[in-house]
C-alpha cells in the first residue's frame, strides 16, 4: 500500500495563513474522486484518523527539527512522499515536496526581525534537497528558479491557496453572518476593513493616512489581525495623529466571524509592500466586497482585473482608490461582480489535486533516481 504524508504541524497552531493552507489542502484532497491514502504528521490532539487517513502525533518542534528529525523517525516504508511546509529535510526515507510560501525575507530583509531572518534564511539553504519545490504562485516560482538557476523547472510546481466555502455568503446567510461579526467585534456604522497581520510589510500607516485624506465622512477603518513580526512605529504615529477618522484595531478575528466582517464592509483593503500570494483579497471578493490592493506582481496574479490596484507607496493613490470603491455606486457593483467571479477560480479542490500531483512527481523522481543508482 502506498501512502502520502502531510506535514501538518500547522494544523491548528502556528501562523493563521499556514494553518488555513494545511487545512484547506486536506479538505481539497478529501473531495477528490479518488483521494490517496494520507498520513498526517502533527502535534494536534484534535486530528482524528478517518477513512484513508492515518494520524501520527509527534511532539511540537521548530520547523527544521520537526521536518528533519521528528517526521523522519515516523516515516515507514509504505510512505512514498511527504509534503512539507517551508523546511526540507536534508535526508529522508521518502520523497520530499516542500512548499515555499514566499521569499520576501531575501528581497526585503528590513521588513523582518533579526530572529526571523535567521530562521527563514534556513529555508533556501535546505531547498536543494527536495525532489520537488512547491510554490503558491507563479511569482514565487519565478523567484525560486532565479535563486536556483540550475534547477529543472519541471520540478518547481504550483499549489495555490484557495478560498473556503464559508466566504461565499448567500443571500439568506449574509445578514446573519454580518450582524454576528458586528456584535462580536463591536463594530457599528459603515466601515472599510484591512485583514492581515500587523507589521511594516502590510503598509498600514499609509492606509490610515489615506483613509483620513479620502474624507469618507463617518466611515470607519477596521484593522483586523494580530501583531506579528517587527513593530511598526509608522503605524503608531499615523494612529496617534489621525483626527478626522475612527480607526478600530480589533486584533485577531475568530475564523467564524471573518466572512461576516468582510461581507459587512464597504470595501476591503490590502495594500501590502510585498506578498507571496495574498489570501484576504480573495476572501473579501468571495464575500461580495469590492477590494483595493497593491499593484505588485503577486497580487496582480491573484486578483487580475477584478480588484482596484494602486501604487502602495502613494498615499494619494490609495485615497483615490478608497473614494472610488466607497462612493462610485456603478463601479462598486462591477468590482463586486468581477471579484466574486475571480474568487470562484481559487477553490481548495483544485489545490488538493495539484498537491497530489506534486507528491506523485516527487515519488517518481526519487524512484527514477534510485533506479539510476542501481543500474
């Protein structure tokens, strides 16, 4: 019997984006017409074995140790390949497919703490050991190929993020979810929302200044997400000097309230300086909310023409974009329709099928290498 393994260290702990990626892939794989048998390597006590799914519970360690030692000790001869998050094991009894979510720490090191840089810089050092490198976007794939010019391009494959079904609000569920989110987060009145971790990369200082400059009357700005990474003194300064607007910093939002938070907003903003993919814009689109994003390569790839793109370094451009999305009724209707259609193209079933393809490719490459070594 042949099994595929999944590094599920982030199944219910770790960065929210990583947790949702792992959960989404598992759901996507489970919906395939003929899903493979899976082994989940995870510290989670909530993970339960099921039909075609085995769980091997391991102690929680940092990524390089969890992937390179803990998982290796739990691999048996039935496991053909394992899908890892970020850190490739130097040696493995099974083939290795390793997901690279981004390489921003190489291009923009100033956006990370020294400890983060030391940790993340292990990722590219370990990648050459992987039979297959998996990226979440063509943008990251091109960066990987540039970093490793001798790598066979066919061994760098894309498994994108997806959008959970819960974000596609129907007409009956929408007002219920919106009202529940408003009550839980203490939001009253009209608002625009920015969902994501709070750090300098998210460019929230310019968003706050642009929100005040846009002069949208009583529309509030809701910043939703945990503090993560280096402090953002520019944001603190912008918040302290913002006099003409109401800014609500609500922190981490429970998953059940995210669809309603998006759905109740006049617009969703994602004006990051750099990304590997960009899930929040797609989630907002699925919820039927017009979206303002940075005009940078990864976000252009994700949203296409279905969101309003602006220069993230221009406060004026961000302010003009906010006014357009909030005040232009005809434009809002178009962005909402186009965005919803775009979001339907990113579903976890497709991502799950792509993940299985990468595991199969990794196993085939390892098998071919073994046959050559025996010839």
